[in-house]
C-alpha cells in the first residue's frame, strides 16, 4: 500500500460569515464547527490544566455529516496546559488509528502545539517525548491534515478534556455522546459563535 502522510499547517479551519460589526482594526466574525469534506473524519482535541496544575485531555471524532463517531477523556496528572494539549493530540491520533480511520482532519486550538509538532522543537523531556510520539503517528499509512482551529469551534473537545481533569490517569472512551456535552454537540450542528478578530 502506498504510504501517505499529508500534513497541512497553519490553516484556520472555522466556518466564518460576513463580519457583523467592524472596528478600526477588528471585526466580529461568526465561527462554528465545520464538517470535514469527502471521506475524512474530523478529530478535535484539547487539553487544559487547572489552577492546581491537575490536567486532562479529551477529543471527539465526528463524520462528514457532523455525526458523533467516538470521543475520549483522559486524566494526565500534573502538567502544563501545553503538555496536556500534546497528550490530547497523542491520544486522539492513537484512538483514530486503532478505530481504523484512514483520512483524518485533526483540529487543534493551540498554534504553539501545531508549531511544535510541525517543527519538532526541543524543550522539556516530556514535551520532546510526546512530540516524537505524535510525529511517529503521523508517519503511519494514513492521510492526516493538521489544522489550527479557533477555540469557539473546539468546545466539545474542551468539555471532554475538562472531564479528563477529573480522572486519575485513566481514560474513558465514549461510543456515544455523553449527556454532559450533548447540548454542545447540538450547538456544533446548528450554531455559530461570535469572535473578535484582527483585520
């Protein structure tokens, strides 16, 4: 089988419409989750760190009709938000691969994380280890597009990651949408969120 590993960087993946209010150098744009095209699935991941540095990660996989496919939440112990974000990407890619998806659009709401994965930038040992593992996953025989997404289109992954913060280094896989985020999933399908952006 031909090896395919296609990466797309620095692309803002958000459904935007005409500015509804403009300022001298900023405008309010409406942003919402956008389904992937073709045979792709979309994987959104996130990873917060709370005030006590207890962190978690989570992610959601949805189809090109916006339908729920899978989700996960994991506790990752004490670490920074940056490391938690890397954990989310790592676990999300492993999960998607094990489920047999061959075309994945990965959305990350941290430009720094996208840049670290792209450039393999060296930093702390745990960060380096996670980045290396992520890059190895990207070299598998599948088609991956990595994009930066506004946080307004990443709310479901954020909610699952916050569930992860309550877990003690365990992971939960969701075959169906958990009740805690059902309304957010519906918002993804129907709604848009305003965001002020520079012009």
